[in-house]
């Protein structure tokens, strides 16, 4: 029994030695299959060489050089379109939109239609400048009070007016100095379609049409008479004024003894003392004894509301109860 126990005790060290030898052989075998760096540092992580990194960076730089100008041009194009849209809205607010009609008659004239001239400032489109007949704001619903008079680069539009012989603001330049904010450079925005000419503010320079003259009784002898037309319109400060234009051509009424005709239709053509502004005007005829239309023959004129928008205002008028 004692011997057996000793034998078992002696077997343990022998087994440990054999196991150590096997482990050493395995480690040695494993080390022979690794690189020196892996054996020393238990394997490095995979990566890129310096040349590969430089090539990738060069490709990224080239792509950025191509894309950045393209993106900038898109941004700039959007800013230009925003600016043009605001300018078109401003022009509509200033002189109206001739495309808006009812029953074939233009009905939209903007600020000028109410006042008789352009405003002194774009701010007058949204704030009453203290004049008669102001019916603003004249900009579309939902406009931004902080940007309506500025371009997309947050700079105020150039707005410069010119006056006519009567002192009314009848033309204007509307422009943006573009992205660089410098006047006279290539990126300035001043499209012809948003410029305002006198033909859009005070267009009416002549009146043309017919007047139906009805006498209280039939003329029994030939008569010479002259026709005039009084026009009532806004004077530039929103106040209604009346001016008369006279047709200096004599009109002959072919009355004679026994005549029973009381109604005579006569054509007329005259130029008003000053051009009429866009908007609604009220016109009425007159019959006169002299070529300067200073001696009235009386009668009851019928006033007619007309939409003034072109250079010639065509009207057919009536006047009744003229003394024969």
C-alpha cells in the first residue's frame, strides 16, 4: 500500500512535464507560422498605404472642385429667381395687372389707379403716406413686410422715379445690384419687364368717340357748335380733379324750317390738358358756342365711367336738353 501511494505520487510530476513539453512545442509551432510583427504584437490591424490615402484625397479634391461651383450656381440661380419674383410683385402693386378683367374691362390698377401717380417710396405700398383714396396694402396677401422691398441678398431694391410736365411721378427704374451689391456689374438684375414707363402710369393722351346730342326741340335753322369732354380722374394725391379737352373742329347741325329731328350724333377727337393716369375715369360731354369750349350751351350730360389703360380712350357719350 505504501509503495502504491508513492508510485502514484511520482506519476504526477511526470505528467506535468509531458504536458509542459507539449505546450512548448505548440507555441513554438505557432510562432513559426506568424510574421515577426505578429509574433511580437499579436497581429496588426489591416489599413491603407500612404499612396492610397493620397490618391483618395486627390479624387475627393477634384470632385469637390467640380461640385462646389455647381452648387453655388444653383444657389445663385434660386436667389436671382426670388429677386425677380419680388420685383414682378412690386410692379403689379405699383401699376396693376392688365390681365385682370371683368366683362372685358380691366379692373386692376394698383397704387397708381388710386392715386394718379407712382409712390415716392416702395414703403407707401404697405403704409398709408397720408393721402386721399389710399386703399392698400397693394401687395399680395401674406407678403413679408421685412423683405418685400429687398432682393434675395437682403439689400434694398433701387427704386428711382421720374416726373412728367405736370410734376407727377410717371416712370420708374426698379433694379437689384445682384449678389455683389455693386451697381453696373454683370450680375445686376433690371429686367425690361419690370421697368415702369409713362405709358403704364399716365397713358391716355387722346379722347375719341361719338356724342349723341339731343335738343329740347328740333332746330329750325342750321347751327354751328363745338364739342368738349370733361374727364374726372385722380390728380396724383388721390384727389379727384376735372379737366376738359375741346374739339376745335366746328360741328354743323343741319336744321331747317319744319325740321323734326332732335337727335344728332357727332364724332369728336381731342387731347386732354395732361395725360390721364391708369384707373377709372369719369367722362361727360359738353356742347359749346366757341372753339375754345368756354361758352357752354347747357344741357344735361350723362357721365360715363371708363377704364383708362391705353393711349386713346374711346367713348360714346350723350348730352340732352340742348336749347335749339
